């Protein structure tokens, strides 16, 4: 009689996996103040794209400004592409219709527009530290009107360690 080998039970859930990937992507950000990551998943739980906040391709991380205050042209806000938009634009495989996006921070109104227009139908966010600001309020208004569902990721407290 062969011994019955049972599957592992401590594997990570889909939600832990995708939010974990979004967090991993955020570690690529060069922004000294804000690191955000995003991961787009289809209905079959396949990862289609990832992104993090940074300057557009060809725009040097060492030459463009990371400042948050001052003349508009001297701040990052004029130049940085957010993680959600990067994840959407990074995907060249076709449609993102009915996909889900995992993002480490609630999407701003500009990203909400891109999420809606790309066909993504669900947003799973981790932090929401700008809740109540005009940007987040506008984002909610847009997503509510467009039928994009959003809910907060519930941390499981599991600590994942990866040696690289
Ligand atoms: Zn944004």
C-alpha cells in the first residue's frame, strides 16, 4: 500500500499572491516618498500585467525631479506615471475587459479614468491614505457611475520572505 501524499496546506491564496505581486512591483519605484504597485489579473487568475509609479520610458530617474513642492515644472507630479496606468499601458496583448486590478493604494481620479476606459471591472486596493481628498472622491464618483467595483484587501498577516 502506497502512502497517501496530501497537498501542502500553507500555500498562499490568490489574493495574497496578487497583492504580493503588486507590492513586489512597488519595490521597483525610485520615488523617495511614494511607492505604489499594481497587478492586473484576468477572470482565469492569470496575471496579464504589472506596473509601478515612475517616469515614462526615456525620461531619466536622475534628471527629472522627485520634489513634491515648488513650481509645477520642478515637481514629480508633472511627469510621473502612476502604477495603474503603467500596468494598463504595459499590456500589449489585447483587451483588459472584465479584468481585476490589485493596487497597493486607492487609485487617483486620473487612474480611475484609465481603469474604466480599459474595461477593468474590479479594483482591489490595500491602503487608502488619501481617502477624503478631492482626487479619491472624484475617483469613487467615476467608478460608481461606470460600475467598477472596488473593495479593500483584507491583510492576512502572513509574512512572505523571498531570498533574491
Ligand atoms: Zn493615479
